[in-house]
C-alpha cells in the first residue's frame, strides 16, 4: 500500500507539474499579449504626440501670420486715418491786393471730407474766384 501511495503521489505530482506548466504557459501568453497591446498603444501615443506637435507648430505659424496681418492692417488704418484728418482740415492761403497795394494773406480752414482731387479742384476754383 505504500507503493500505491507513492504511485498516487507521483501521479498527483505529474498532474500538478502539468497544471503548473499550463498556468505558466497561459500566464506567458497573457503577458506577451499585454506587452504587444502596450507597445501598440505606445506607438499610437507617439504618433498622436507627433501629430499634436505638428498642429501646435502650425497653430503658432498661423498666429504669427495673423499678428503680422493685424500689424499691417493697424498701420494701414493709422495711415488712412492720418490722411483722412489731413483732408478734413486744410489751410488755404489766398493772396489779395488791398487798395493800398499791400499783399494780404488770408487764411481759411476748410473742414470737409474731400478726396485730394476734389479738394484741389475746389481750391483752384476758389482761387480763380478770389482773383476776379
């Protein structure tokens, strides 16, 4: 009977060794699957980080282009405002002869929003009227 117990013990040991090998194999397979999944996720994450970096660079470039455009527009607006102010307030000097023969320079300030061409033609017209 001792032999029977030894045989049973040996059978159970072999059975346990087989189960242990199966468990280790399953564990190794699960580990490898998870490792592959983690590597795939890591690769995807790196691709997303690279994509995000490119998008951030493009956004920065677009922001720089927009800032330059805003500066140009502000400069153009300031220039147009200055030109507009100059066309609103124009000092006109007319020479007139007095009875005594002295030249008198009269200054007039004309305030209207005229284009330089219209303003010049009106000034010429006023000058002609003043000469007559």
